[in-house]
C-alpha cells in the first residue's frame, strides 16, 4: 500500500432529553471513544479493489462488524459522497471504545461523528461544520446526541423551517456533576421510540415546556438539587417507555423520592443523575449489583481531531 494518511478522532458520550428536553437537549460527558483512522490511495488487486480492516477494543469487541457495514466506515463513505470526493481505496480503523452500546449514552452518534470528522480530516477538508452536523443528523435520525458530541457542553438542537438542523451550545455551571448508572441490559432506540404515543395531552406538553426552560436555567446558573429535581420532571416520554425498562423506572423513582434529580439517559436504559457532594453517598447506596455507577465530568470541548505527529 502507498500514500497512506492517518488521523485520531476522540468523541464523547452524550446524554439526550435530560428529562423534559425530549429530542432537543443534550449534554456531553467525559467518557470517550478514540478512533485511529488510516486511508490508502492504493491497495493490492484490481483497479477497483477496496480493502477495509476494522479492529475494535473495549465495548463492542467481537460483536461489531469489521467490514463495510461498520458504522464508522459507513460514515466515512457518506462524508466522501457528500463532499463529492473520491472514495478511499483502503481504510483501516483501530477503535478504542469506552461508551457502552445500546444504553442511551450516544454510542451510535459518537461513531457517526468520528467517521465524518475522520473523512473531513483525511479526504474532504472543505466540509464545513454545518455540513458535518447536517450529515451526522441525517445518519443518526435526530440532532440531540450529535450536537453535544460535536460541540461539547450543553446543547439545544432543533430543526429549522428549511428542514436543516440547528444547534446552540451553552456552558453548564461548574457545579453540575453528572453520574450515570449503566445496567447490564440493553435497549435499542428503535424499540424505545416505538413505545411513544402519537399524541400527548396539551397539559403534559405545556408542563414539559416549562420544565425544559427551568432546566436550562438550573444547569447553567443554579444547579442546586432542589431546583434540578423540579426541572427534570417529564411527562412526554419516560412514562411511556417504562414498560421496556422497569428496573430503570424503579431506580429513577427511588432516587427522585430521595431528592436526587434523575432521568432516563437518552432512550435508556441508563439512568442519569445530577449529584453533588452531599448526595453522592445517597446515590451510591441506591445502586445494586446490576448497575455500574460512574461519576463523570461534563465534556466542554466536544469531538477532537489530531494527526499522530501532533499528539
């Protein structure tokens, strides 16, 4: 092989919805997947031959496809098509995965963003940030996870009247302390979305609108447990999804009754809580052997791209 180029992309886990912010709010978390991507201009074989090699360590090892169907490979291909550049003849990936899969922590968004950013760095440098965000949203199906993955921090995402996605990045208060409870069980986003009703009562929609506004204020200005507890109330999605993840619903109920702000992370089944020093012991006491508790920092910078010589 000849004329190879390599880049390293690091992408954070994300938690979407955050209670009342269904399909709009997202938070980047200090838990990362790292992808080393290498492309080749030439591969052995015929003039049209392609070579793809994917090595996965950590989450998904032995489970994920290691060829063209791998999500990062698909994202690289999609980015090249969108940018109108030639597809690389050879692609090699080394994936160090720490973000749990099918748990509501944005693993698919991380993979999509990693692939698109790798393609931009190696083959499509003219892609703008807006084009990256738009393509990532199209591949993921909604913008609330890809927005914080790309930008970091707390994000508000929405769809413009033109149909294109938009996002606004906010800076969470330094006192925001996310804690995730990751169960052993998995739940696909498609299954979770399939449980949502077509219509909801007007009163529930109005309540969520108010709580979402309060949540932004609490996360950026006053992250006291009492304010966050009220701000994380939800009537639009969590109650409808509870039958698919009863242990998650039960843990959230117990935490909230104890005064701990807790919500379903994304589509679940992970639980996201906001803990402070005075609630950490209480949080830890609520976790049984079926849950992995992990306090995390808020990621404030989002996905990063580095060439090996600059690391």
